[in-house]
C-alpha cells in the first residue's frame, strides 16, 4: 500500500477522471433518468458464498508482542483550497458555526456465508424511532435471534439524548453511530465473537439515548468507554474482543470520530476523498482490539509465556471533521477495506451520486444538487425503478404493493450508497481473479502462501449524508 504522505500518480489520475465524469456526464444522467435506472443497485440481487479460506482470515486475539507495526490505508486525500479553508474553520466549541445540518443515515450489512440482497440488507435510520441495529430484548437468546444480518460485525445509529431531556431541542439533530467487528480468532476458544461486538454496540446506543446533557459534551471515546465498561460487567459476555469505529455528528457540522483497530471511516466531498482514517494494528491481521479475557485463560497464557492483546478505549485515535452540505461520510468494518481499495470506494460513491443527480456539474466544478433533500427521503428514488403496474402479479403481491410496504418505497440515496459498497465488497470477497488490499498485504508478509483474490468476511457499512436544509430550500449549492 502507498503511504498517504507519498504522492500517488494513480490516485491523482483516478480523481481527475472522476472530475471529468462529473463535468461531462452529469447533464446527460440528470436529463434522462431512464438511462441509469437499472444501474442504481446491484444487477444481481443475490450473492452466494461457498468458498473456504485459510486461517489468515481469523484475526488473532493472542500474540507475543515484539513491537507494534503501524499499518496504513492508502486513500487519496484532496487538500482543502484557500476558499474552503477560509469558509470552513477548524471545528472548535469556541467558534460555533451558523450552519444547521441534518444527517440522513443508512446501514447495509451482510454476514459471511449469507446471501446479500441490496433491498432487504439496507436499512434507513428514523430519528423518531428507536436506535437502529440493536434490540431491547433482555433475554440473551432473543437478542441473538433478533440481531441484524451482519454476522460478527455490529452497528448502531441513534439520536443523542432522551426525548424528555432538558436539552431535547439542542440535541434534536445530533446523531451517534458506530461499527464494531468481533475478533474471529476467539472462535478457537469456543467463544462467539458476535456477543462482544453486538453487546458493545447495544450498550453504546443505550448510553447515547439516555444522555441528558448537551450533545457536544458526549465524546466518541467517552461513548466507547461507557460501552466497554458495561460489556466487562455483563456476565453473559464471558470473553471476546472487537474493533470499533464510533462517531458523533452535531447540528453545526462538527463530527468527531474515535477509531480503534482496522475498522475505519472515509469522508467524500464533491467527487474527492477529503479525510480517511488510518488503521491501528499490532501486526499483520492483528488490529488493536478491546477484549474481555477470563482469568483462567489469562493464567494459562502466563504459564506458556504468551500474552493477550489488551487495548483500551483510551488507545483509540480521534479525528475531528466539519461536514458540509452534500458530504458523504462512510464508516465500515475491515470486510470493506480488505476487499475495496481507495479508487473502488471513490468511484462507487461518485458514480451513484452523479447518476442520481445528487452531485451536479457547475461552472466551478462539482456541486451539490438542490434536490438532495428529496433524494434522501424514503421513496425519493422511486423513479429509478421500472414500473411494475403492467406486469401480472399474484393477489398477494398486489396487496403488498397497495399497502405501501414494498422495499422499493423505502429506498433512499443513503441506502443505495450503503448497499452499493456492501454489495461490491461482497462480490470482491469471493473473486479469485482480483487481488484485494488484504491479498496484497498477505503476499507481502507471507509470499510462500500464494494468497489470491478477496477475503471472505462479515461486512458492515454506515453512510451519513449531511444536508443543510436552508441551502436545499433556497436551491443554493
């Protein structure tokens, strides 16, 4: 992989070509919606996994530490221009912004070995409802049964603050979200890694929902610490480990992210990557991870001279961003980053944004459509799907359509982006003809193993789109 500090000709040419697509192709796509209806979602509705990979897939929870190796994810980042720096001061509580943003969030996930359907495996977050991705069942068996289809990966999206809180109005548009990836190596100790990842996401969501102070006083690292403390105190989670990437978005555009391990985030703005996270690893396929280690296993490790990895929320790296109208923030687990590189993610997001008309061509370059708010509401992309009124349907299908419960009616721009990234990562994970980022790293560390293709893994993607309602209403870009 190419370090971010090194100038990359491939990245630069790729970004230049995307700018050209935005300039030359957006008018035809926006003027003739029928040309892109069939390409909004995956052409194949199901992807079935049937391959088995070597043990390189299982990330190790135990390792004799000889030194820490810092891995880098080579995303191309476009530096801010002079005008952007002038109008976008660094996020600081002491310099509040007059911008008022709302955040439209969607999640797409798929467990390894499971079929993926872009319609049913994508979910929109409703701020008026409960947290997305977690369940309130007190029974541990019911909680496992009602988990999202994300395997050992987990996620949550929640508003911040109780509806009866004194700061309800201040926290109205604040959102907390996260992804967590259970460490698969714990399966060798007969521990379900999903218990830890889903548990910590559930506890973080509960902490965010019951927050009674102003939202800006809740920090992602603090939220991660609260979730970890409750997992450690939970007697039903006897062991396990997980990476995590947590974010809190405030109405003034400030977003703070805390990342521990090889899950991560990418911020895209007008056909360019403006920010990305760097994975934290102890070594190849061994990321930083939160852990719960039973005393018996700890004693056994000390007898044989081994050591368990024990990282803590305080070790998470923190990134501060300021989102703007039309920005797309993606959080994902390593099931995405191990199979898609920087050009893949940039092209996929930019392609969907341009084809749906969310990003448009302007005299100064790529701009944001004044129809963005409509595209992010349920049913906003209904015109992208061919009408089925002329097709013969059974009575059951007709009744479902009349009741307005078709999956197509819930499609939003953010759910399309999330399903697109998850679906492409799913396909790349079982493609032996194309070496993904994980395969290239494996070939570098273990050249004799001849590892080829993608990496079969659980996949989870969170997409956040920022919308300035005043700009959307006035038609400004």
